[in-house]
């Protein structure tokens, strides 16, 4: 008796999937362990996805796993046929992941549970650590080295703890205020500054937390990490590109405060309620990409020049 056509198609699809997994060289124990981990963390991961969709700051999180999978898939040609597991690293990561869950459980037992964001920090960090442990124990040293960047990129799956968000916002606020104050003095605009408050002719400006630009700064940081991976080979240059995000963020936000202040002084104080104030973030973010890509291009050309010099000797 012939099997139903739908069953035949599903069976063929399953066999095709198994063939593809086998072609990539992923061990069955890795597939099973990863599947079990995802099932165990199904609710925290679902809650993380809902949190990401509803958050302006962490809207990128839902895309991170897909980017990591794509990066790992792109490097599959470098996967060795077999490599010995890194048991020491795997056990260490496993202890770290389980330890985070134990600490989270202890907060509930003490009656001092963490807020939603901080709870997701712990559960998502535990998931990343345990997944790293699975990779170390099931894929081996050479394969782990081949997927080191895609695996490390999963750190962006973890939200920033609330206390760190507050600290980063405060740093960006004060740093941007310093830049804006310098620009006002540079062009000769009369200004009296007290910390985050600027008294300008006819208008009083304050650099609020929502003006810190933390969202665009985080987006630029992720962009710099990916750009460094694709276009640069030197670890030093990759770090330099990522670190450059900090002064770029301060200059971008400071220039935005300066621009709004100058518009209020020279056009109308009503410019404080203009489009450029409330919705001009993408414009200034695009402007910050100009020096960012200029730096990336300079580092890229420098590496090519060094490579050509080494190749000619």
C-alpha cells in the first residue's frame, strides 16, 4: 500500500534537512542538546522576544539570533570534519549558566525578585552561556574557533541591566553637554551652563535622559562590530572601530543640542518643539555615519597597504 503523498513529502523534507545538517558537519548530540536547551528556555526566550518588540532600546534583540546563524552558516566551509571538544571551557560555561539561574532563583526565595528587564538579563545570559557550553562540548576546538565571532555576537541577545542603562545615559548626557557647551563658545553664542542646563538668549535648554542618544549609540556599536568583522582583519583595528563609537556618540548628541539651541536663538524659541528636536534623531545618526565610514575606510586601506608591503617583500 502506497504512503499518502503528504507523508511522503514531509518524510522527504525531513531527510533533506538531515542531509543538510550532515553536510554542515553538526553532530547529532549538538542538535539534540540545542533543541533541549531551547525547549527548556522556551518561555524566557518568548518573553525576551515580546520585550524586544515592545522596547525602543532593545528592538535589535529579536534579530540577533538570525544574524548569528547567518554568520555561522557563511563560515561553514571552514568547519573541520572532526575536532576534540574543549571540555574545560564547556564545563566553565555550564557552571556560569547554571550559577546565574541559581542566583535568580535565590532572589525569588528571598522575596526580592528582579524586575522584568533584569530577570531577562539573567535568563538570556544563562541561555547564551549554556549554548556556548554545548558548542564547546559538542563541536570541538577547531569548529568553536571557526564560529567564535557568531557565537560571541550572541552577547547582544542579552539586554543591558537597568543600572547600566542609567549609568550610560548619564555618561552620554554629561558628555554631550560638554561638547555642546564647547560648540556654543566656539561660535560665540552667549551661554550660561549648569551641568545639563543651558541658559541661552531667550531659551533654556536641558539635556534630558531621552536626549542621551543611547539607542542610536547602541545601534552604531552593533554596526561597528559587524563592519569590523566583515572588512577588517586586525583585532586592534576592530577594537579601535568599536571604541570610536563613544566619541562619535558624544559628538553627535552634542552637535544635536548645539543645533537645536542655535535654531532657538537665531530663528525662534518655538524651534524647541520642531520636527528636528522631536524626530531628528535619524538625521543626526546618518550624519554620524559619515566619520564612522571614513574611519572604517581608512583602517581598511591601511590594512591593504600593509598587506601589499608584506607581500612584495
